[in-house]
C-alpha cells in the first residue's frame, strides 16, 4: 500500500469529513516523504542510538513529521509542539520515553554543510539519495546532471465523471477561475493549471463530478 492509499484508508477509518483537513494531511505526507533523507539525518544526530530504523514504525513516523514541522514547516512550526502532546496521548508516554531527549534536541539540530562532501550537500539540498546524486554526476554532463537533480513540479490532472456530467463541469469550473487543457488521446481528461487551490473543496469534487 502506497502513502496515498494508506492516507485514504486512514481518513475513512477515523471518519474525517473535512476535505481541507484531508488535503492538508496529504500535502504533509508528501512533504515529509520528499525530505526523508534530510529528516532522518537530523533525527539520527539527535538519537542516542543514532539509528531511526531501530525504532518502532509509529515512533519513526512521528519523529519524521515532528522534525519536518520544526525545520521545514514554516508557519506550522508552532503546531509541532501541540503535535508532540497529541502523540504522547496516542502512543503513550511510555512508548516515547526512549526518544524524549531527541524531541528536545531536534529543533536545535543543523545539517553541517561545511563538513559534508559535495555529494551529500547536493543530496540534502535536493532531497535525493546520495547514490542517485553520485550516479547522475558520474554519467551525465554538468548541465544535464543539474536538471536531473532539480525538483520537478508534477502536473495535476482530473478526469470528468461522465455519469454525472460532461464538459459543462469544466465550463462551470472555468467560471470560478480554474484553467484546464484537454489531454490528447485520453477522453474526458484535463490538465489543471495553477492556481488550483481549493479545487478539491468544490461541490463538483465532493459530489463526484470529477
């Protein structure tokens, strides 16, 4: 089961009805997964064992989310401390006893850029595994290697549910300021152009029109 499938199952199991909450959870999941190498580095530096993989899966994932909120969460940083309290209730203080010191240390951890190899610097800057950075640099010329290591903005797509509506749905969404482009060769599929904020909060989405 991938992350999105696991999230959908969890949302359904705990009965989340607020689509904004579900969407933010999805965004958080993606962001944490994307930065996992940097997060694990910071966590390992704070752990006595130095090995996040030795921890229970629930504790591992808690620490990754917590570290993301603290170091990359921006305005959500203040939520990190509330998150810790919630997790203490959910997992139990006994479960977190072995990482309490790490919880205090993590906000003060930094990646020591000056002492890292060029491979590690690029890996952490671009949130890529070191082996990938090393392979790309060894097998492609500098410009192409840089492109292959640069973050990629994945296009968003929707597909109209023809049992509920047709192109009229697209026209109605256009009227709300959303822009689309039909995907050649795929019936009723459209690429979504930015800004797409709030698209999954529309009644059209909630009622299954796309």
